[in-house]
C-alpha cells in the first residue's frame, strides 16, 4: 500500500514469507511528486527488504492518493 499525505509518501508492505509488515515513509520523492516516481521508490525499497527482484503491478486503491501494489513475480533470494 502506498499513499500520499500532505507532508510525505507513506507505505505499508505485507510479507507472507517470512510473515511480517514493514511500514514507514519514503524520503524521496516529495509529496507533490508523481505517483509513478513514488511507486518506483517503494518498489526499490520492497526489493531491498525482500532481498530479491520483484515484479509489482500497481492499481489505484479506493481512496484518493492511495495505490495498491501486488507482487506478480519474484526472483531468487540474493545473499
């Protein structure tokens, strides 16, 4: 989940294996930045957290300024 607030972009990433949640804010882009730029930044963050390459499909969520990403494919674990 990715969402824009007046002050920043926020996120929550839910993992199945191992089970857990990572949440926080993106340092970049600015809250006025384009959603695609924020999605790319969160994509990179999710790959860092998962230690693997991820393919993510984005769609707008129910609320304005909210997006949901779904992992559609992933690569092998990186050391």
